[in-house]
C-alpha cells in the first residue's frame, strides 16, 4: 500500500491567506448593513430593506467564512478528526446559500404584497444610502475577488458581496427614479430584481457545496478515464475500489486498489500511479493499495 501526502495540503488552507481581507470585508459590511436598515426603516423603502437584509446574510456569511478558516487553521488532524476541520469551509458555504435563498424568497413575497399599492418612498435618503453602500461593496468586492478563485468558502462570501454590489446599484437606480419622477413602483420592482438576480447564484453555490459534502467525484474528473489510465500502467492487471472526492476547496483525495501481475514490481507501479494522478489530474493526496491478482477475491466479497 502506498500513501502520497505532498503539497496538496497547501490549497486547503489557501483561504487562510485572506483572513485580514475577510475581516475588513466583515467590518465594512456590518457598518453599512446597520446604515441601510436604519434608513430603510425610516423611509419604508423595500429595495433598501431588501438590500440591507441581503447584506445581513453577507455579514453573517463572511463571519462564518472567517470562523471556518480559523477553525481549519487551528484544528490540525487528530486521532478522532483525521481530516481536521477543513470541511468547515464547505458547511459555511452551504449555510450562506440557504440564508440567501431565504432572504430572496422573503423579498419576493413582500414585493408581491406591495405591488398593488406601493408606499411613497423619499428618494434622496435612499440615493445617498445606496451610494454609500455601493462604495462599501466595491471595496469588499476587490478585497475578496482574488481569493474566490481558490476557495469555495471565499467564493460564497464573494458571491454575496457581488450580489450586494448589484443590489446597491439597483437601489441607487430606484432612488434616482423616485427622486426624479416620483414613480412608486420603482422600489418594489427593484426589490424583486435583486431577489431574482441572487437566486441562480445561490443554487450554484448550494449545488457545489452539496457535491463536496456528499463526496461526489469532482466535476472536472472522469473516473472512467482515470481507471483506464491507471489500468494502462505496465504491470497493472486490474483497477477497482477507485474513489475520488473533494475534502475542501483545492484539496482532492483519491484511493484505489491496483491488482498487479506476478512479475510486476510493486514500488515501481505505485510510483507510476502516484505520478499519473499528480501530473494528469492534480491529485497529490492518494492512498493506493498494490496487491497481487489472486487477492482481489477479498474485494469482490465486500458489501460496498
């Protein structure tokens, strides 16, 4: 049996490099969330309140992302938690998606309730607050953009900030229309537009999180192709019990049994298989069992 444990541990903690940026985004979001809630409550603006509610999930989500990173950094693998707390990032991303879905649904329900008789909303306070929120979201967006490519956890926070950025633009447009024309329908319409914009991104984030939690194979990897290439290694007679899954963003894990011919050199087969997975599929963490062909009957008897 061979176990290769190389530099793949680094990507799992890639989001750790962005702790300060996450903390800054959290502080900025919290301040402007309170501002939007206050002005939205005073003016009765659904667009502003919906954006504030969304920013609440943003602040909560970024806070959870920050907590997940800290847990992952401080909770090394132990005899009972053999993979540490790396999955905390994925749980945080899934909770973020569920929160966003709930907020978007509430905004849609409230917008439908108001559409028949939209209340009068003063435009100037909404515009000024939207401008402040837009600036805050642009700063947070820039802080998290690079990290979103490395970590699913950070991507969840980044998508929330992106949706907040679009929401602030929508609120700004709504306030400007009300200020210039007095058209009351602008506010509930923008509220609906913000919710509709958020939903597809929520579904995508939840789907990716669930794939990891259910230990599905990464979408970029074709297991049949991997099995065929492993079977093509000189001396390998059969490949079975092949599993590939994602532990957390950037940390993919594989295990397999390689049945080899009687005259095959086990260490040579093991090294070739490790290099194939690392070079061809970027899987550095692989547990491979090299066994003689006559030992495969034991695997055939397993229930799963």
